[in-house]
C-alpha cells in the first residue's frame, strides 16, 4: 500500500526497540506497520490500536484479548506473537512479519479453485483452528482477509482480535455479534453461544467460495446477509459448479448446517472427512444427505434447490428479528463488488433506516462542534509563544530514575506513575508516558514506570488439578504457562501429571515458563514412527500432528541448511504409543567444527628443542607443544580445528637459537579428516634452523701385525655456520684372534 507521508508513527521507535518503517495494513480498530527489531535485527509487524479506540474500554479489552489469545498459541499455521506493549498513550502487538498476500486477494485473482488447491488450504486452516480450539480459543472472525499465504502455499491464520477464551464462561449471549457477515455463523449473528463449531461454519463458507467462486449469501445489505445465514436455504454448490464431487459437497453442507449440533463437532472430525475424500475423490460418498444423491443432477437447473439437513437430525428454526439484537457488524464487506446472488426477501417496514439516519445526523453535528472547538484551541496555542514545543522527548527507558531526574530534571518534570515488577533491573525505568522523539515543552510533566526488579515466585503444586484451574493458578502468580500432553494410566484425561519446573521451584514471574504435562488418559493405541530426517521443522510438525506424536527439538551445529532435521532418537517404522515425544536434532546452519591432527616426521639426525607453528592466510592459528629430540626417530603432531576445507602453512622454530624455517603447506578436509601435503621438506627445515647433526663415516684399514685399526669422524653442524666447524675422530682397536 502507499506510504502515508502524514503518518506520525513512521520513524518512531517503540519501547526503544521497534522502529516503524511503513504502514502496510489498516483495519477497523488497528493499523499494521512493517518495523525493524533493532535488538534482534529482524523485520517484524507491529499492530497499533487506533487512537480513537484507545480510550474505549470495550475496544481496549478486545485488543488486549488478542495478545492474550495469540500468546498461548504456537503452530506453523498461526502468525506468531513476539511482544506486547500497553501504556496510557499507545497499545501495540509485535508479530511475525509475513511477506505474502491474503487468501482473499488470491481467491479474487483465481476465481474458482481446483479442488486440490482448495483442500490444501482448508486443511492448513483446520490444523490451525484445531490447535487454537485445544487451547480453549475460538477465533470468531474466520475470513479470507484474516488468512495470509506465502508464495509456497503455506497458510498463516492471523488476527485473533475478537478471539475469546471459551473456557471463561462458555457463552457470549450478551456480546455483540462481531465478525464479517459474509462468513458469520447463524448463532453468532443472533448473539447466541459461540464455540469451536462457529469457526467451522465460517470454514465451510470459505470452502464453498473457493470451489464455486461465489459466496453462498451476498447482497448490498449486511443485515440481510446475516438474516440469510440464520434462515435462508444455501444454494447447493453443484448448482453453481456442476462438476463438484459429491464428497466435497457433503463436507461443505455439513460444515454449514444451521444447527451447531448437526455440524462437525471438531476441526479434527472435518479433517478426517477431507482426508477420506482425498483417497477416493470421485467415489467418496459419506451419506450425510441421502436426498442429495438422487436429486443432485436433476436439481442443477432448479432455482429452488434446498439445503439438505443430515438424515435423522432436526432442522433449526430461527427467529428473523433476533438479528436486531446485534446491530454491530464489520463493514469491511459492505464495499465489496462481488457478483450478487439472486435472493428475494419480503420487504417489511422498519424503523431501522430512519433511526440510523438520525444517529448519523447527530454524530455529524457533534463532530462539527468538536472540530470548531479543537481548531479554536489550536489557534490559541499557536498564538502563544510559550506553548511551542520545539524540544524532543529523550529516551528514559533503561535509565535509573535518579539518573533521569538529574540529567533531564531541569527541562522536564519527571514523576513516578507506578512501581512494579518487570524484566528491567530494580530502579530502572521501563515505561514513559511520552514516546521518545515526540515534541515536548520545557516544564512538561512526564510519568514513568519504575521497575521493582524481577519478582521471584514459587511454582505451586497443581498435580492432578484440572488443566484450566491449574493454568489460572499459575497465571495469577504472574507465570507464563504452556502445555504438553502425554498418556498416563493413573491420571485421568485433562488432569495435570507433572510440571516443569517441579512444584516448589523458585522462578521469575513474567519471564520464566512453566510447562504443564496434561494427561490424555490411558493409551490404547500405538502408531508407527515416521521418518523426520531431511525434512524441515514445519514439515515434521505437520507429520507428527497427523501421526499423533509430539516433537522435542534440539538445535545443533551442522553444515546442513538451517531448520533441516539431522537425526531422531526413535527409528522410523518403530511402533510407539500415541502421544510419544520424539526427540529430533535440527541444524542451526552453523557448520560443526572438527579437529584434525597433522603429523610431522622428525629426522633421525635431529637434536635440540623445537616447536611447530601453524598459519592460515598469514595469521598464526595454532602452536604445537615444544618437543625435545636426541638421536631418536619419531613424529610430532599439531591439532588444527575448523570446518570445510582449509590450507595451512607449517613453520619450524629452533627454541635454542630462535631460527625459523618453512616446512611446507598442508590441505585439510575437516569433514573426512584427510590431510594432503604440498611440497613438505621437514629435513631441510631442520637443517636450515641448525637442528641436524651430520654423521659422515670413513674407514681406514691399518694392518700392523695382529692388530687392525678403524677410524670414523662425526661432524656437528654449527648453529652459526653452514660449514663444519669441528670434528672428532673416534678410533677403535680390535685384536685379531690367532689362528
């Protein structure tokens, strides 16, 4: 999107860490920016609540719920959340930056999708929802605009902005119907109970649109669309796309049942049907709608095609006026230019339009008055020279409070707003009421939050507690909580088996995580371990989820691509209990260093104390241990460490006289451990540093009666000369035996 040059947020650095670069999205309640995390040096997305909603408690609650909801989610098909920030002036969430496009953009471009592509995308969405639903989170706003696609076809579900913890009260009867009406569930339109099955209805609507290229219900009036979702018969998919397979049509119709009891009861159940369909696309029939089989082709031209209800299950009757209880709808789709479906509804007199017009007129009048007052105030301040704010707010975060007062106290009135526990050291400022870089005037009052340090708490004993109660207990103590499931014959399903760290352990609140190991009950099924080696983490996670297994990951140094799995602790094909944890090793992309030994032969004539130095690219890298030789043959070694292949130069040094000489070059392949020599001359090196004793034998036979005399001479190499400096003759006399 075009960059807004008037956007004052561009260039700001939130919390002294997230530098906003450009606005990349705009929603009903928040703006999204591409930003740089200057600490971790990576690109992130930052969602900032719009100022007009920052003072609205309802919107603020929804915005905070978003961060709360996503924080407990960790799945390859869900956008990750890294950080959150709330203050009096700004509220923001830092998320994973997705360099892709929305599913809505893709569907608009492609029209009707091939069933294989549609199934591929829907399965990823269902996996994300299955994970969220298992955490007690209902999205409540599933639509193509809230789903991102990467160029490789990977799906990322985002914007849990109106997600609600279903476990908190299990119903939303008093809530307003929030969501996009084109994909809204009937119960949500009525303001009734919403749970995981509401999300599955929205998935069914998207599946319908992917395969037919049209929305099942579409008019210019959002209220009319909501009424259709509650009461109107859905046009059967084959009336829009005659070649659609019966199995797919049954899956869509079951997901879009008016009565939640007649829908799929979980994302897993819907995924199982889709997988069954994939095994036999043309022959797959589930039998949910017996009427469909005999009327499908005959009904292709019938304008009054019925929305079949599953056999032996009652249809839901809904009251048309119930939608008026929930007039709030997302108007994002009111401006869409999709082709309208033919739909006739009885026109009834209503006071809704006149009432809405009156409200709009009042809003315009109030806004006009406020604008006049605002401009008057601005003009007054402009005329007052004392009101000019020419200074910029300094960054106080990370400073000691006393230090901040001493440095900036003459220009600003710095006051403590609250003191609370945080990740900053005790006495450090971790929040300031005016962001760094904003204009300020001399004497302005700045409120800061000062840290009490990291609060340490003791992990309570919640073993055999219900998992929901256990999470609430840990959260109340300021601890971050995550779950891991395991089978246990003694602990009932849904109860806590153990915690990590163990009960009684002292940890830091708001920093450390406590893992709840939750029982899945007694294991009655074994599964075959698949092969994870060579796959990426994302691929392995999907395979493990389908197999009913869990993964425990360790990153290790390797020259394999980052994220590729190197090994697994359980062999492929082995039968294990469902829910078993498989430990895998993942490459971090950093080559593993290995040590290779280079050996050097010591000449027999060497004598003295020496050491060998190894150089690489002219830089001293390794120095061997000094060694003494005295007329002894043997070898000495120097260990070198590195990765890949490298070339080294070896230098011999005579420790007694300091003379140095090149031995030769050595090429080392660290992966194979093979050392290749290049023109080595170790004997010549010893000779050059005066480290050899030259022995030249000479024999003279002297015959003198019964005695024979032999002589030999030994020449020492002088440490200061290349010529022999002295010689010693040793004579040996042997008496011959008389014959």
